[in-house]
């Protein structure tokens, strides 16, 4: 029995050894193929990247060549003079440029004639009395004292002097404040309402720009006068002073003064732009705000340049700063100092 089973055991043992050798050979064969596959894939990736880089380099070279080729053909930006030269009219262009410069100079000096001003009646003076929404009592007092009303106001205008209360609009347009002013104006017809101006204490410097601009556009006068509603006015005395300066140009007239610039926020008369006035912190010479007189061309100057004129904390210093930039004739007349003790003066504190 043992001799019969021996060949079978040997054949099984031989088969098992053969299977182990085949498995070992197969495993070693698979492990040797993996690096080859990875190397092949790496080569493909490298060839792809190199191809893209080569293609990008060619595109850059082509683009650089096109830019260099076309740089000499870029369109030239022509000046106005070049265009006129091409048209063969350089001399005409030069005259046009000179005319434009003269027009700009005339505008800057305030000598530009407003549309339709030639057909308007020539007046001696326009007097604007600043007022506010809560000042009706003051207005009524003025109408009963130095300021004419009704037919007397019309007769004064025939003599060449226009007087109007000057006020802006409420922050809430169309509210009771605006309606009360409109009702009052329908009865008295003595208002100049600044539609574009918001009536507010902080907006007083801007009110000066709106007043002089509106007055110039509405009336053609020799003088434009700004008056506070806190003073009484000797109208005949004021007209006499204006008469004495009719022949002068660019007149800036009033009670000239200067004063300290208040730099401490919260104090009365605080000036937010205090740092612009130097280490001395002193205002330049300017007419006191109670009564300011400008000749026609100076009022026109404000009207033309109102959009670019700087305003400061107060209307009188703002107007003074505008006059400093032009050739204005300063007239310091102590008869226009409303708070002085002089007997011969045309205004007094109300």
C-alpha cells in the first residue's frame, strides 16, 4: 500500500513546487512592469508640457513681432493747431484762440453781458435785505420805517433803486414756511426768493453767492447792496454815497475790518478752515457783513464763477476772499460802520 501511494505523493509534491515557482515568477514579472509604466506616463506628461511651452513661446514671439511692426503706424493724436494746419487755416485758428482768451478774460473780470440785459432798464442800485422765516415782525417794522411799500416802492424803482427782502427755501420744500413766504410776497411783492438756496444759518455764506447771482440776472444795476435785517438804514444817505462812486469801476465798499480766526471748535464764530489763514490766525481785510456794496462787474464776477468760489464760515469773509483774487477797488467808508458812534452814518443797529 505504501509502495502504491508513493508515486502519487511525489507527483503532488512536484505539482506544488511548480505552482510556487510560477507564482514567484509571475509576482516578479508584475513588479518589474510597474516602473516601466510609470516611466512611460512621465515621458508623455513631459512631452505635453514641453509642447505647450514651445507653443506659448512661438505665440509670444509672433505677438511681439506684430507689435513692433505696427508701432510705427499708431495713430497720432492731433492738437487743435495740427488740425488747423492740415486744413490750411492756421491764421484763422490763431485768431479764434485769441478771441477765446479775450472772452475768458472778460468773464473772469465780470464784464460778460447777460442775455437780454441790453433791453432791461438801467438801475442805480439793487438792495437786498437778508431775512429769515421767523423775521416777519422785523420786516413789518422795516416796511413802516426806512423801506417804502406799495406805490412808494414802485416810485422808488422808477428812480432806479430796487429793494427786496432776500430769502431761500425751506429744507422741506413746499412746507408751511415756504407757503407763508409765498402768501406774504403775493401781498407785498417785495421779495427776492432764492429757489436754489436752502435757508439755514449754516448756509449763509452760500446765500451771498445766490443773492448776487440772482440780482445780476434779474436787474441791470450799477451797484448791488447786501444788508442785514438787524440794522436800520438811511436810504437817502446810502444813495448819496453810491452817487459819489458812480464813475469808479470794480468798487468793493463797506466798513472794512479784520479779526481773529477762531480755531477752537464749539466756540462762537468758529472757522472750520482756520488752518488756511496762517500762524497768525487773522482774517484778511473785508467789509463787515451788515452792509456790503459791490459794483456791477464784481457782482457779475460772482455770478459767472459762483460754482468754483470757496466759502468760509461767514458771508463777509467769504465775499472778502473772492475780492482778493481780482483787481477790486477797496473803499473803506466809516459811514457804513453800523455799530460806530459816528453821527453821520447811513446805518445803525436795529
